[in-house]
């Protein structure tokens, strides 16, 4: 099973919303009409589309999407999309490719389609970072890879879909990486909550500056100051030697690498947070987490 991201942005007629058209019709797809005289086979469609669109320099990317929707997308795959109001949807592919040239399909410029049962997931705060980031790419249709994304998508489908369908995905929880789903800002929030809950610090919101590369934010408690550095990624290593003690700034340092990689000399004032401990903290204190972290 694969997980996809679809950006629905065809050349629809004025007054027609192609995104809502797909959602209401329970289909996914895009434009590229080649005939108004009924259905065509894939071979006919591919030939006519090449003849009609190959002179357009943008056709290469569109052709990749067309090949993906026919050759690579399978029944049972899950697909994410969003509407113009910022609402996110996920659908389950339920049938083979077809060419639809009815008046309403041509008006919406949605002719190359797959049946897809859509369910509404919510706004941006309900969608993990890796899925949100996939919408930044200009491609119409692309796969979103990773076991964690796949299992999260399955879980959301199981939770949100109509129970009367009696269909549920089996989930695999081994070796899932929650940190691959969320934004770097979510990891920073996690550390801030952890330090305030277990170390008695209080966050100074004015210190959360995006232009400060050496520290994410500053916390204080009576007689003490703490600074934080967070790195998110499979290969991001934090070096303790970059956070040595200075008499003019006697801070405690809390370092968090989501891959758990630290190097440099160990010092009493430098604390390296372990991903396993932070995961336990998340699942033991879900009510304190942001919506995005909580659902991940």
C-alpha cells in the first residue's frame, strides 16, 4: 500500500470548484481532456494526450502524474488532498482508472480519475508535518514515503471512516518514528513542556527567535538559566563541545537530537535528552501536547 498527495488545480470553468467536485463525487483526478465523445481506453488516452499536449513544456510533469494515477496507484492506496479553505481530506482508492467526459467533468476539468472515498481530517493543526510539507512540491500527484506516514494514514482512516464499511487497515507499530511526522517547532514545544513539567523551569516566550541559530529558547527558574538546542533528522548530531560552560553565561544546556546522536566531552551542565524518554513523555502526557503531536 502507498500513500499519495494530490493537489487538485485544473483549469476549471469559472464558478466550478474542482476540489469540491472530486470530494462530492468521491473521485480523485485531474484534467487533460482529449475527447468529448464518451470513454476512451488508457492506450487511446495516452496517444491522444501526447498528440495534444506534448508541445507544451509543462506536459512532462503532467504526464508523470497521469502515468502514476494509472500505473502506480493501486486499489487500497490512501491519498491526501486539501480544499481552498485549508481543510484536509484523505481518501481510499476504490477502483481502476477511467476517462470521464461528461459535461460536469469537463466543466471541472477532472477527466482522468480513480474512484476514491474521501473523509475529512481537519485543518492544518490536525495534519503531521511530513504530510503538510509534501504539499509544497509543485507536482500534481506524488507519493509520500515512510512507514510512519503510512501507519498514521491508516490509523486516521480507521478512526474517521464510516464504521458501516467494515473495512479497517492493519497497523504495524514496530520501529515507528513519531519525530519523522512532526515539525521542528513541535519538537521544540515538546522539550519546553518537558523542562517546565519535570525541571521546574519557565519558558521566556520572547526568547523564541527564529533568527537565533545557537539556541531555540531560554528558560529560567530561581537562580538558574537554561538554554535549549533541538535537531530533527536521521543524521543530525549535536556536539557538546559547542555548548561549554562560560562564567559570563552560566547556563544549563538541554540538547535534543531526535535521532539520539551526541558527541563531544560530557559535562555536568549539558544534558542530552534521549528520544525514547521523550516518546514515553509524549504518550504519558498526551493531554499536554499540541494537536499535531497528540494525534501522531
